């Protein structure tokens, strides 16, 4: 049967985040057109689609079939993870971009669809948000459900577009981060705000001696501690002085003697200062604090 170019088939009925995300990924990278989405379980109709995801009982990337419900498939991927892997394996996206999308979103979508996601009260995952696009009433009209599916697809596609843009921006900062790591030892200093953390560790930051980062933050400057590893991002190698914790404005100015003092988080991982010079003065105070060993 002649397959319709840039078309995709997925199951009808209630939709889930994995097939919505799979469709959105293929649309984002120009392999599928939104108006060529077919929602059905009819094998003959699905056979006419260039791509089939989350239905059909076959996982065969070479034939562009991405279902994970059959007994023969024992992996942890949902149709979303299968499509992302296909994009990487066929060179449509780089391994680095694939890893970014996977860590930022797809791992969670796969886990939720396969029953491995958190079920904690009060926790709302990306998959939960997508499910909320499904009509509230169970006795819904099929056309209304399709409209809801398309609304969910637009939402997911928008999220993926922003992730892609964010990834590209992070990559554009790579050289600046690398040069700072080469130039500085105890504190990385940047004259513009940028996403430094992911690239710092990607470039071997776990072995870099820097303890702090100084960079602009809005109209001010921040002195921030560096985590010990990428996995321990909620910690810092060296906390700011204990006596600064939770102080702001007048109190922080008094204890530091720095007129441009604005705020120090009670967690002692970040502080904010009026100017770059103020942040540098704060760094010098931290270095003089007993037990810092900087």
C-alpha cells in the first residue's frame, strides 16, 4: 500500500502524554505534518501512514512503527522514548540534543506511561498535565476528543519548541564557559548572565577547583556556590558564611561592611549584590572566613 508522506497514525479514544509527545517530536523536526495525523485502530488505515506510534503491536524503527504494548517488547520506553531514539539513531538530532530532551522530559513521560512514575499526593507530572486536556465527562463525542487531542498536541509542541530553543542557547554559551574554566580557578566570573551549570559539568567541572560563580542577575550581581556534582545540584561545595544566612539589605550591609549588600539566601548557596565590585568584595570575605580553605 502506498504510504502517505509525513503522515502518522496513532490510536483513537483517550490519549496519553507518550503518543502526543511522539507526534510532537516528529512534527518539531519536520518529519510529520500536523494535519496528517490519523487517530484510529484500523490496521488498513494505519498501514497507509508513514509513521505509526502507540498502536499496532510492533516496534520496528526501520519500518517507522513505534508501539510498546506488545509482550515481545520488554524495554522501558514508551512511544515517546522510541521516537526520540529514532531521531537520534537516524541522525535527525545529535546525541547531545537527544540526551537533553531525554533528561528534560522524555524519561518522565516513558516512566509515567509504563507505570513507573511517582504517584505521590500533590505531585503533578508533565503527563498529568497532558491528561488534563482529556474531556471531563466520560461520555464524550469523538470529534470533541479529537479537538482536545489537538489542543494537547499544540501544548506539547510549544513545550518542545522552548526546550529546543533553550538547548540551542546553552550550546551557544559553550565557548564562554570553557574559557572561564581555563582562566579562573577559585571563582568563575561572567560579565553576562548565562546558563553555566550544565556546561560546566559537561566540560569536566566535577574536577574543576572553582567554588563560586559571579555573574549579573537582573540589575544586580550574584555570588553563588558551585555544586559538588551535577547530580547534587541542590548542594554547594562551600556554603556562604553562616552569619549571612537569611539576611537582607541593612542587616547584611552591617555584618559584611559592604554598602551594596542586598540579600543572602538562608540556604547559603547564593547572595545578591549591587555591583560586580560588591560581589568580589563578598568573595574576599568568604575566603577570609575560618575553615573555608579557598
